[in-house]
C-alpha cells in the first residue's frame, strides 16, 4: 500500500486570489493531505468574509497520515506583517511570501511533506521590496540545487476529447533577442536528460518518445532560414540518441503539435516560451499544471496569475490548484513506487 503523501501548499501573494483558491480547495475531497503554509489568521478571516465553510487548525506532523478532510484545512502558520487588502499588494508583505516558500521547502527536506504546490505570486511587488526574485522556478533552483526545467501539462485536467500534451521549455523568461545565444549543446542535453528521467521516474512512462522543435521557421529549412538546427540542435540530438533516448527532431514547430503526432509523443521540447505555451494554454487554460523538473523535490504550480482584479470577490476558480496538487501527489506516489 502506498503511503499517503502530504502536499505543502503556498497561496502566494496574499492580496491575490491565492488564499481564496486554497480555501476552496480545502472544501473538496482529496486522497492525500494538503498543508497550507500561510497566515492562519488571514485564511480564517477570509473564509468568514467570503462565506467559505472551512475551519483552519495547526498542522501537527505527528498526526497519522490520512486523506484530506473536506472543510478542514491544516496550516503551518506564517504571520503576515501588514493587513491584507484584496487586490492591493503591499511591499511590506513581500518577505512573508518568501518565508512561506522557504518554510515549504523545509517541510519537504525534513520529510514532513512530499511535494510543494505553489499559488501565484506578484513578482513586481517582491522586487520592489528589494528582494531579487525572477520566479518560482529560479527561486527553488537557487534554494535546492539541480537543473530546473519548466514543464506544462494538461493531463490531470484531461477529458476524453483532449489530447494529453506535455511541453518542456529549453529557455524560459527571456527576450526573443536573447534566445539564440542560449541554444547550446549543453543546455539541450541538460533539458532532455532531466525531461527523460522525469518521464521515466515521475510520470511512469516506460519508453518516453520526445519531439524536439527547431528554433527557426521550418526548422531552419536546411540552413536557408537559420543554422542552429544544423550546427547545434541536430548534433546534440544524435548524441542523445546514441545514449538510448527516443527522440524526434528538430521538427518545425508549426507541425509539431498536429493531433496525429501527439498521440505517439510523450512530450514536446520547445526552444522558447511563446513557441509552445500558447498552444498548450489554448488546449485548456485553467486545467494545466506547471511542473518544475530537475529539482531534488517535487514542485507544481497553478497555470494562472494573482488575478488582483477579482481578489476578495469569492469568484476565483480553484480548478487549477486542484489539478496542481493532484499532479504533485501522483508524482510523489510514482516516485515512491519507482524507488522500491
């Protein structure tokens, strides 16, 4: 029998919809336990204000693992310094956001939780506080080590009529002008190594088949539209094939996502952010999970932002955070079974 995982959940920006969607998540039955890493008072007050029938109590790591009890949320209390006004981020509360992340990482390191799911943060307000923060992915990499790879997947929110799609990014938040310089043999081999390992050991896919996009239109058109495919990408893929990876590419990005191809591909690697994310987000925005691969711990996230314009109104949808915690629990269970 598989152990019941504990998933640490950080709501993110306190003035955004993160606290609300965590409370709404806590009303739902789950086959695992969630532990909110947040201000207990903030969550309790918001539940009363929005009429969300959820009680909050302190998490006791000595309690026997059990599936989540709907309507009851266990919390690791991290006090928030200033009063939270929905829709109005306060620079003085930025340190609180960072502390919730550090606490969640500590819970996994100490074995009290088996994964972290993060709610949306407001990066601009964190940086205005003088805290260097370019994103969750980079933060977790700095704190835990590893080679982070950003992956978006629609499989947990998948329906019978939706093709399962997993998209990994070679580069993440870069200006387009800066992308070509980052397309190196080392980066290609790192990303594909991390992705291949995760598909085997976290997603339970026995023989992963990965499609790799080219950088240029038509994958360079045999060098007429760019040389990166010939000089860098193809030789890197050939080396990895000799190591046993099943790879396709470099393929033109405009045909890589054809439904008939996706049926036999386990993941697609794109060269830059907007080469792949518009496609997967069109496949089901709000039903996607953002997974950071290549870390020594499991981290998943929602696929949306802080939505400050609707914060505190009780209308935020908790669909994405539910899918994110379910993915974290699935990956924890798959990893546990693979390690035995």
